[in-house]
């Protein structure tokens, strides 16, 4: 039975009702519509200033929708309609699963078209920085943005803004156009998803038209005064996924809430899929770096709650999902994630739309598993967790499995995936939980043949929420164990901090031609107190602007007039071409060993 709300509840939400009435009247340009009272409501709060019978009728309708909408959706005989739910599709003629013997033909074709465009832009930038740079042999450059919540998103955005020739006019402007690959995890995955999912607009555009307002509102309060409408639609989305035969977890509403902050479009960009990025104009014209988001798997079937330090690192790209790890050693087509496969073949047709971009960016930042078995008890705590769990409680009683992003395992019964072939589901979590908060593993793979990686590290390793080198050092150690020998030597934490490598740019692998060159760009408070807590999910417009501006400082070493040339020296060091004479001083200043 759907009952009228308490007067106190209406009063708390009166500003939202007032806004909705205003917006509805404005959009319909009418004050003559009328709606019947469905049931008795509490007295109209005086703050609404209901000036007409139309306003009163609208009030009745909106309260009825907000309070009773979920009741009627869940009770309806027909499944709820939503753009979020996976849907049946015709299976492709190409194999759904392949062994990880290299990159896919689709990625290879993209890079083959992207690299000449990137090289042309990289050459122009180098010549602008210093006419003495040769452009005869240009390397393949990648960029990574670490985890770290909105702190990393905003600093990472500032770094890209400083590199983007469309959006800044500093010494590093134009370098972004010369980058071939880009990766993010957790907060860095939020940033990359917001960038790629919106067709790679400028950072200025995202800040002005989306982020400033979205980040000023709590993650638990999407769309500001329209939050009740957003929650109603998210409820429909979750129920639709359940009706499609997939059990939602809290990562589903979490990803939906994040989408309201990061993506344009109705219902928080619900129509955006990771695979649909391939149809966006900047991607089809190969004007942008190839995007990769990472996540980790937890062996929940073995009773584990957390991933080990050597956990399998999974890649999500617009074309494929999978891992080069020897225990998985396979990839599947991203578009058909959610299909039930056995030995690489569908057992009951194919599904699409499981790769909802919000779900994937939520997957890469899923830290709820850290509650482990105590999670259900936390559900009664007010705030974001309570909101998420309340949404899931509409479909089933909470269990610890609701802490994970669940994907039907595309490598089930696949002979080449010995580590996971017996698991029907993959349970994925935040890509940084293995103490590798920089998504470097995809770019250490020999198949991609990357020469230079720009690593923007916004980790919160210290009590002041700044990096101390521990994350990239852990990646170095794990890379050695995995046989990824192109990772350059990274010093342990004590050396990293004592030499001040955590507060300024550093070039690793300068003098070893067998190694990738890593340009390390750590978050540092140049012009703004940028050591914000990872759990901070609300920024005023001034804070958003200040963090992005500080990110520009990170990418330019405090707007140093000489750093752009030194950055060019690092990029070109191993190309075998003649370098400007000033490079010697740059290497003396920035090269480790």
C-alpha cells in the first residue's frame, strides 16, 4: 500500500518540489493543466508558495511520483523499461574470446591510424618547444592518471589541460595531441570516462558545463534539486537489470550516481557504453589517445575479500576486456560483456549493454569490498552507503557479494584461462587495491611497444594525501615478478622521499635503451592545497577550479620556462636522434640514475 508522506519529509524536500513545479511550468509554458488528487497529502508547506490550483495539482503529482513511483515499478507485472538493462543481441560472426597473443586487430587498426596523427602533433610540439629537436624518429607516448577519487580526477584534468593545445597556451600545450595511449583507474578512470564518454571535450568545457555544478552537489544528491527524479530513474535502472536476469550489486547504483556527475545525457548518460565510444567522432577520426581502464579481480570463490599484491589486472577498452596475465591470458569483446559463455562460445545467445560506462567506471573505483564481512552491518549507517543499499534492497537482501562488481565470466571453461576457468562470475574491484595505483601494466606489455609513459601520480600515500612513490615502486616489483622487463628501475620509498622525487618531476630509465622511459609527475601543492582526502566527494566550484589549476602546475613543473624542453628531451632521449645541447642539463636535473 502506497501511503502519503509525513509532513516533515515534504518540508525537507520542499525546495525540490518548488524547483520541479517551476521547471515543469516553464518547459510546458502552461498553467492550465490539472491533475486529480490521488490521495490526501499533508498540508502544503508555506515555502512552496503555491500560487494557483495548477501549483497545488503539480505538488500532488510530484509527491505521488516520488513516494509511490518505486512501489508501482516494483509491483508492476511488466519489467521496468530502462536504457541500463542488458539486452539480447545477435552474436557476432567473429570469435567472442581470443587468446592474449597480442593486441586485438581492432586496437591494432586504431593505433595504425592514430600513430601518424599523434606523431605529426608530437613533432609540431617539439619544434615549437625547441627548433633543434629532430622529428625523424618519434616515439609512442602514453599517459596514465592514478586513482585518488575526485582529487585525482581534478589534478589529472589540470595536467591534460596543460598538455592540450585546444585548451591552454603554455610550454606543454600541444603534447596531448601527440599521445597515442591513455589509461586511468579509480579516480583516474572517472576522469578518462568523463573525457572519452563525452567525446573528448576540453577540460574548460567539462568544468564549466558539467563538473563545477555536479561536484558542488553531493554524490548522494545527483542532479541537485532534481535528485528525487534521478533516484526514481536509478531505481528503474536497477530493477530493469534484475528483470533482465542479472543480479545487481551496490556497484550498479554507485556507478549510476557517478554517471550523473561525469556524463552528459538523460539519466546520467545511461545510454553511454564503453564500446559505444568507438562511434564518437573524435575516436572515429583517430584524434585522441586509445583509452584503457583497469580493475582487479578478487578470488571470492576461495573466501577472499581483498586482492593480493600480485592480483590479475584486467583491462577495459572500447574493443576488449581481459588480461595478459598468464592465469587469464585472454580477451573478450567489450560490446558482448554479460553474455554467458563456455569455452569462448555463447550458451544462450549474446547480450549487449552490460558495458554501461557508469558501471565500468564504478567497477574501477569499487572499494566497498574493503568492508568485507562487516558490510551488511554498515548498511544502516546514514549517507551514501545507506542510499546505495536501500536501492539494492529493492531487489534482494544484502550479502557480502554486493560489495563487488559482478561480471559473467567470459573465460569460463576456457582452456587458456587456468586461473579463472572454473569461475562462473568475475568479482571485480578498484584497480588500485593491489597497491599499484598507477595503471602501468597495460603499457608494459611488449605487444604495445610503448616507448614513453607520462605517469601522473595523485595517490594518497602520506597522511597529507600526497604520493611517496610506494605505488610505482610496487608496480616495479610486480613487473619484475611478471617478467615485464621493460619497466625501469624505481627506488624504494626511503630513497624516493629522501631525494624529493615525490614532489617534482623525475625521469626514470634515462640511460637504459632496453627500458621504457617513465616521466613521473606527482601531485604537489604548487598553487592550491591539493592534498584533499580521497573520500571527499563534494567540491565547491572554487575548489574545483583551484585543483584543476594546480594540476596545470603539476604538468608544467610550476610553469617552469625550461621544463617543456626538458620534457621533450626525456621523450626523445632514446630515439637515436641528435638532441638539443640543453638536454644535458635537463638529464642532470631530472634523471634518476
